[in-house]
C-alpha cells in the first residue's frame, strides 16, 4: 500500500481587538489596534465610506498602527482590521469609525493699524464642507482665548476694533466650522505700539484724621509707570504734585491736609 500524506491544517490567526482611530486631520486617520495573534503574516485593512467595503491597506506582522491618507475632509469612514496568515484571515475583525476633520483656513495673516488701534485679519479657504469661520483672540494679559467673531463661509476678512490696547501682544486663531464641528486652529499675532496709558477712574477721597486723607481709584491701564497725585486748595489755580505712587497702586494717603480746608 502506498503512503498517503496527511493534509496540513492552518489555523486562522486570532483577530485584532481594541481598534481605535486617532490623530485625525482633514485628510488622514491613524488606526491603532491590539495584536492578539502569534505567527500572523500581517493585517488587512478594509474601509467603507459609501456603503461599499474595499481593501485599502496592509500592515506587516506585529504592527499595531496604520495611517490612511488622502481622505476627503469631514467624512465618516468605517474600518475593519483582520489578521492574516498566508491566504487565511481571522474569522472576526476589529471595527471602528471616525470623521476626518474640516480643512482649516489658509494664509491667515494680521495687519495692525494705528490711530485708532485696530487689526485686520485675512485668510483664504479651499474647504468644500465648512459653513463658517470661528475667530478667537487672547493677549499677554489674558490666560485664555475669547471668541470675537463667527463668520459665514463667504467671508475672508475681519476687522477687530474692540478693546485693543497699546503695548500688548495679541494672538488670533481661526478655524473652519460646520455647525458644531470645527477644524484645527491656525494662528497669527500682532504687537501694538507703545501709547499713553489709560487714566484711572472712580477716584474717591475719604478723611483719615484732621491732617490726612486717603485717595482710592481704579487702575484702568496696563502699561503705566506710576501715578502723579496733585492737589490744590479752593481758589487756587495751580496744581501741586504731592506724590508719585508706583504702578498698579490704587490708593495714596495725603498727609498734607490743612484742617477745615476744601
């Protein structure tokens, strides 16, 4: 009797698990998964964005990351990742889906104008999905960005005239928007020139005793070197300097008061 070879059975590799999609941009998505198999020859990636699954990539054995590129902006993509050993694929697969981001604006630039201080922002956009732009501003005396404009998609210029002070760094950022979704921000900045400080406000005078009084005020400026405190008696025309408090001070005690004098 002749000898009959027994067929070699190749077991399907274990499927990957814990598929996550991260590091999204407007044209790429990065897939990350857990490799559970031993001896696999690689991984096959399938993608679906329009109801049809297609093979879009292959990762070598023991790899746990793969990046899908040249995608459409703000589009939902579904992925399946199989492990393969030769011509045999795993019976199950890892599954996840995610949106690419909106394409951000381009050529974002700022131009500073003086007298009065104001900033013109300009940009271009090649996004085909956005319906607006979000513009935010911060400065070196603020620790956060504040929205200054929400524009429709047909705009490409914004004039900022609100509360711009001298001798400050202003940072601007802009993102494309589609309802509640937005792109990554892009940035620009301007430095305003030195200018006169704003005057204090809410000046108040209260007696301390018959020879002194305390002055308090609200400091409205950010770039003062200090304050000049002057006084004059009723009927006098000339003001006399009686003190120079340091910057950021909001009170001064006058110890030159004459009793029963206005």
